[in-house]
C-alpha cells in the first residue's frame, strides 16, 4: 500500500511540473549519534539518520507544496524506520483577486483548531475583510501517507471572519469544532454470577467546541493584543490573553502580559470528574539599548494556581555576537536557578559560523528537596561554501544525576535549489 501511495505522489509531482515555471525546495541529510545504556555496564551505540525534502512546484497562481522525511535507526530495538508526510497540498492564490484555497495535507491556523490536517481550506478577501473556512481530518499516527480512518469522528471544522483597518486595528472572530475518537477496545468483566465475560467498550468522539475573538491595535511605537476563547461545551471562558509592547524612547522599551486559562478537559471524559482550577499569569518586562546592537532586559512573572502560586524572573544581555541570561523560578512550580551563555559569529563572508552554548542549572521540586545540578554544553560550526549548500556539525553534552556525561553528535547537510522552467 505504501509503495502505491509513493508512486501516486511522484506521478502528481511530475504531472504538475510538466508545465511548471518554477521548482524550489530543500534537501537535508542528517545523522544523530549517541550511546544508550540499558543497564549498568551494558550499552549500545545508536545512529539515527534523517532525510527530508521540501518541494514547491509553482506555476503562476498555483503551487504544489510538499514536505516529508524518512527516519532510520541503526538498532531496530530502539526505533523503526519511518516515512513521515508532513504536507502535500495543492494551493491556489488570489484567483480573480478574491479567492484562495488549499487542498490536501496542510497546516491550519485557527485559534484552538490550529494544527496539521488532511482537508480543504478556503479564503476569500474583499476590501479590508477576510473570511476563512477549514475542514479536515486528524492525521494518522506518525504522519503516515494515508487518510485517517473514521474521518467524520476525527476531524476539525473551523471558520473565521476578520477585519483590518489600515494596519492600525485588526479584529478576528471565529468558531472551531474538533472531534477525536479513541479506538474501541475489549476488557474482561464479571457478570451477575461473577463469571468472567468479554465486553467491547465503544467510545464516543470527544468533542471540543470553541468560539474566539482576537483584536490588535498597533499605532506608532505601540502594540496591544487581545485573545479570548470560550468553551461552548461547558459554557466557560477558556482563555483570556492580553499583550502589550511599547517603545517608551529610542532606548527604552517595556512589555506587559496577562494570561487567564481554564484547563482543557475533554468533554464526556473521566477527567471531567476531578476537581481542577484555572491559572492566572501576569508578567512585566523592560529593555534598555545602551549602545547599537546591545540590549539589557529584565522580566518578572507571577502565576496563581487554585491553591498555590509561583513566580519566575530573568535578566539578559543581548548583543550582535550572542546573549547572556539568568533565569529563576520559585514557588509551586519548583525552584530553579540557571545561567546560560550563547555566542555565534560569522567569518569569511559567511563561509564559517562557529557557535558555542553553555548552561549551568540548579533545580529542586520544593524548598526541602535535594538540589540537582545540570550542565549542558553545545559546540558547533556551520560551513557554507556555496549559497545553495551548507553543512552543520554540532556536539551536545549534558551531565546530571540521570544522564552522566552524556555526549551526542549531530551532522547535517542542506541543499537549496530553485529552477525556472519554460512552459511546454
């Protein structure tokens, strides 16, 4: 079955490209190696290989877009070889200057329904108004090259209507419904005479239904955004998010963030009987540019749970060569202190870009718990001999009480291509 799907996929690409005017994309080849310990003194070396393809075939207002990857492992006991199809869809843009569509496997950006689906998306624009409609099926596990079973029970339906006033004010209202059905299964139970019998458990589709409203206001030197989600199944406000960024002067900027969220509990799920509460989060931050390319930043956040609270804070120095930051957590979410450094610099007109990252972290779950230490180190280099070709080499090191002196190596090659073809 898989071979027939691959052949059909290649035929579609070939047929569309016969009259294609442009073909572009990227081919990546990578290998990731590490040593896995099954028990004390027993280990195996694992090599994880991954090849990926991004391919776009374009002709005027139409495009065939696809991305896929193939994963393989040197030890079959660790993982199985797997082909993943992330996107494969036909796209039409600005037909009659009004209508656009996507048909096939593609991403949907629609509030609670955001994700990757097999289906159709329609978009219409008129003046400052835009309308979107999406319908698709939830992908099968591991992004397999097939349509998910029970399409109607595992699908999403979403629609939005938005208005933009000269880039100054934007408003978007939408609706989304998502169905997820778990497979039926058999269990052994006792009848009235205490004899074991086999029962087939059939589960209903767990449905999420939301309406949402987003708005943003962005005059000069200011951005303010509002996002809300309302759960229609339980008739409660599910999410309220407010964000604001302002440039006080050319050197000073500030930001504020507020988040209220009701836990997402599946309708007609066993988890709905538990006692749960919402969370509230507020954060403020400031930045100071004391010279070109250099910025000092600070932020503080407070998180309130049903019966407890937590907080986090951070300080950072950002430069054109990298960043230095300090972060801390406290309260119900655990205690953590971390300092991290990242540096990168390009030499020889982009030929070489070495990079270095280091992080030292102390953490514990509660004030009376044992303190754990974590050290992580990244070292790598990007080599780009041609504009269309690059190579990456990275070493990853981690050391804590669970992973002692864990060393891993990543090697990757990327090739970009862009070809214009004449019309046959």
